[in-house]
C-alpha cells in the first residue's frame, strides 16, 4: 500500500510542472496575440504598425514568386527593401482588416485583408497570411504569404523613382 501511495504521490508531483507549463504557454499565447492585435489596431488607426514590433535581427521571409520574395536578414533590410519602397508607391497607405488571428506557442498567425490607393490613383488590395514568431514581445521571425500578382502589378506599374 505504501508503494502505491508513494507512486501516486510521485506521479501527481510530476504532473504539476506539466500543468504549470501548459498554463504558462496559454498565458504566453494570449499575451502574444494581444501584442499583435494592438499593433494591427494601431496600424488601422494610423498610429503605428506591426513593423514596430520587429526585432533588429528579425528574419522576414516573403514566400512565393513575387518580385520581393526572399528572406530579409534584418529589420533594416526588410524595411529598406520592401516597406519604404512600397509606401513610396502609395498615396493612401494600407489599412488592414483582420479576418482571423490564431496563436500557437510563440507563433501568431494573422489572416487579413489590406487596401490603399497607389500614387497613380488605382486601388491596391491584397489578402495576407503572416506567421509571426515572437520572443519577449518582439517579432523575431516572420513568413508572409500574399497575392504575388497584385503585388507585382503595383511594384512594376510604379517604380520607386516614378512613385516619388
């Protein structure tokens, strides 16, 4: 009887960290989701953007076959090669509308639409899925999926020099 009681105690004690780790993971997921939601709210309101969350050494990968598809090894590389040239082509910046947001561990997945107006007066609309890995409230890795045809049309229709 004492062996069974001891075994039950050991099993019960061994499960305590699992429950605590699970609760901690759920809290981290919820916090990461809140952080990303606040950044998207700021973007929609014109007071910030998810790019404010980028770690300096973030790896941002644009998946697919767009003219910007590749991995960018830092915040500056991504902002300098994609975001600034993109914004230079726009007269009215993108405004996001989240369709759904999911969290799993350190990853937050945002499925959203965004639209704005290019400097030539034509609308730009796209649908995105971003997989964002967070650490300490910062995005350390991202994979972005979107309609490459719509992006390439904007990118080639308004070269950066003509957009400015």
